[in-house]
C-alpha cells in the first residue's frame, strides 16, 4: 500500500489545508478516489447544519470491508493484519494475516446470515478484546448489519437501555472476559439485560474464559458450533453487501449532558475515507509499521484506530486484551518490545497512572522500535507529556495530541507526527478539511489569536455524526442548535498567539473520567434510584490520575447510621445502574443543595467546593438558602 495523500512537510500541510478549505469537494473527492468503489459517487457533498443533513459521496456504492480486506489480499495477503496479545503474557499470542482475517470475517458473516441477520438489522456486541470482536464488527459491515459495540464496563441496565433504543434483535458476546486478574462474566450480564429485552432473538456466545453460562434454548448458540455449521455448508464465500455511501455503518452510544446516552450514527463512505485519511496522516504510518492503539474497541478510538483506519490502510494493528498494570506496570513496554511496536497511541490517564510507578517498570525495556507516540481522550497535562516524551519516546518520537469525539468519527485537531509542530498540552492545528471556530456565549465568533471560547466547527468533514439513532431532533438540539450553522463540540478551547489550539475541557455537564465520558445527570439519576436518597448533585473535580473524579453531594434519608455503609450502598447502586466505570470517587452527605429561587441547583458553587476553592464562590445572593453553602463547605471531603 502506498499513501499518495500522506502529507510530508509543514509547507505541504499549509497548502493542502488551504486547498481543503477553498475547494472541499475537490479535495475530498481526490482522496476518495484512492478507495475501492462498486460505483463512484455522483456528487461529493450535500449539507446544511439546520436540519441537520449531511451527505458525502452521494450515490456512491461500496462495502467498507472490501476496502479493509479484499483489496489488500493481492499485495498484503500474507502480511499480519491483526496481532493479538492476550491478557496473560504466558498464553500464546495470535497473528491473523489479511488472508486469514478475510476468511474469518467471511465465515462469521455467513454465521450471521444463517442466524437471520439482514442488512440494516442492529447487532449488539458485548465482548472482551479478542480478535473475534474485530471479526464480528467486520462481519456485520460485510452484510450491511449495523453494529453497536458496548464496552465491557457497562452494566446489564445500561445494555438493556441501549438494546431497546437500537431495537437490536441480535447480540454477540463471550462467556467471559479477562482483564488483569479479574474475570468478567459477560454472558451472565447479558442474561440480566435480556430479562427486559424479550425482542432479542439470538445470542451468539464465543468461548473465552470457560466461565459457566446458562445457554437458553432457542435463543443462545455457541460461536464455535455456528462456525462448524458454515464450514460444512460448502460455499465459504460471502460476497460483500453493496452499500450506499450514506447507509449506516454503526451506532455507538455516548453520554451527553442530559438524559440517557445517545446513539451516534456513522455512515459507510465518509467514515471510511476520513478514518483512513487521518490514520495515515496523524501517525504518519509507513507500510510494515506495527500500530498499537491501547483503547478498547468499545469506544470510538478503538473503532477508528484499531479496526477501520488501520485495516483500510493495510496496516498491522495490535489488539491487546489486558490492562497496563497487570501482571505489572511494565506491561505496555513489554508488549512494545515483544512486537517491535512503532506507533503507540494511548490515553493521558494511562500515562499518569504508569508515571506513578516510577521508572522501575521500564528497567530492561528497549522501546527502540517506537517512532511515534499519541494521546487521546482528555487534555494531557505538561508533566505527563514530558514524562511520555522523555521516558517512552526517549526524546526522539514525536507525540501527537489528537483531539476528537465519538461524534466526529476521526481526529479533528492534532499535529501530524514529525510533520507539523508539536506543543505540549496543545492539540495544535486542524486536519485538512476541518474549520474550527471559537464563539462566545452569545454565539458571536471570536476572531484573532490569544483568545478563548467554545469550540465549534463551521463546515462538515466526511465522518461527522449523521444523526442520533431514532431521534434526529436530539441530534439537532445537542450539536446544531447552540450556535447557528455550526457544529458545537461541548469543549472549551484556547487559541494561542500562533493560532494553535489547546482544548481546555468540557463546558457542559459531561465529565471525563479516565478518558471516559460520563454525564453528571446520568450519575445523579442512578444515585437517586437508591431508596434512601432524596436528591443528589454530581460534579467533577481534578483527579491526579483520572483527570476528573466524580464528586457527589447527596441528601440522604433513612440512613442506617453508618455513613460508610450508606456510601457503599450508593456506589453499588451506580455500578448496578450504569456500570463500574461510573463509580463515585467521593460521596458527601449534605443537609440541602444550593438552589436558586426557581429551584435550579447552582452547580457552579458545588464545582468550586469540590475543587477546594472555597474562597471565591462568587455571588450566592440569589440562593434560596445561602446558609446551606456553609454547611456543605464544612463537610467537604
Ligand atoms: C476520541 C474520544 C470526547 C471528549 C472531547 C474532549 C475530550 C478527547 C482530547 C480531549 C483534550 C484531547 N478529548 N481528546 N480533550 N485533548 N486530545 O475521546 O471521544 O469518548 O467521545 O470523548 O474527550 O472533551 O469532547 P469521546
């Protein structure tokens, strides 16, 4: 594979960027020409941000798996597509060549068909980080089914909510998953979820941990048995379904500031073109490089930069089942040396947590294969940036700080490794085709440099969110109504003297805990489910490792006397309703919450208290009962 559209110098970046803004259709049309289409598009772009309605490569016909697999078979058939490193370093790793991956995807696509899955059906995937997860994702795409991957840290209730929202009739899971020294009983969690989801027709279960499972007659089948069936059927092929450019490819749920998580919808062509383009350019991927993205496929980062971006580029992608700190905090470095990893892409929270173990775990690790480092998911503080640069990159690997979102599909603002300048804690400059704007609260554009504002984007890029599944109005109000004719990101941002962008964090009620998005309203709803809770308010506070921690103010009645027991009960409730990833870090019991006369909780005040900034709480005169603030301050944890 060669990448004629890979940008090679800062000068080239500037001219490409200019072209992409002057003539977006010409620009993206040229890039799209490097893919395999059953039928070329008639028109590159149609859009308005009012409805919103965005269509890319209109009239084009394709299948993303032909671009990720079939088209590589001639030149890369025997080259590794996926390297899989298991949780337990003693267990044997696996390598799947492009040919083997193609065979397995085709096989499993036939399994899906045999089980009744058709184009447009929603298929929910709740699995650990095993190659079969990538295989299942691609098999769905092969037959035009819409996959919706749910991260293994979500509870049965969260799964049920998502299954209902997507009306997904098919589920693919594993008996269990290994994560460090833990075994997570995935199938059993699915069983709990399905009590509420009688519409699910089929559950396909992959054997991984041999955790005991209850297989329900007529509903549940084993992955391995189903593969055997298609093997004996004879015809091993599964021609790819011809998709329209704008047919949905997947749904991925993410948290917002209000209500339940929304199902972000991405479509086939635009998503393919953009993830490939940003993969090749951000990381400056070279043929033969080993790309190691440590995210879970349950998040957008895994979708775009473990599966679709790398595979569409014919790259070798490393899929790691475990966690950075097991069996010890040298695990990432061991994996890097074992496979001679060239690109390492991880989250600031992982870097900060590994920093805490000092340099011991780096003893004896070469890390000499590394060429490029990347971060994603949250702002990276300068200390972590420098630690990463010095101790992992040994000062010779460019670090790309990639800012983007589930809704954006791919990286929007980032430096390009070794090509455009890096600046610690800055995402730096927009990708070609991306037009950032800073706006003030009144929606007025803030021009010039050395300014801060809310980050919006004024022109569509190919992998922009198309809709929120089943509720287009929600997509409009969430992203396209705050500022006219602009996509609103929910992030605050500073543009420095040189025009470089630094993302400062969410400006809405979304927390970023260890790089995971969690809505404060969601956590409050979960806490309020507990029988003893009268009311609660949740805010974020700075946390050394997680970036943000979850601070909960709770009015509690019917206490059984022991505050710690009550805390544990509330934590258990949140874990049950949302999942372990949303567990509160601090729970403070309070006699009341600071409310305005109209009954609105003044979160600004609670945020300040949680941050420990007791002195400047601002104007509290509009409060119904200002005395409650002093009570809360006294009890601060
Ligand atoms: C890809 C991903 C999106 C939110 C986003 C922002 C934060 C992501 C960042 C970053 C600063 C970066 N974020 N990358 N903040 N610098 N390089 O993480 O998607 O899970 O949807 O989260 O994460 O606040 O709005 P998602």
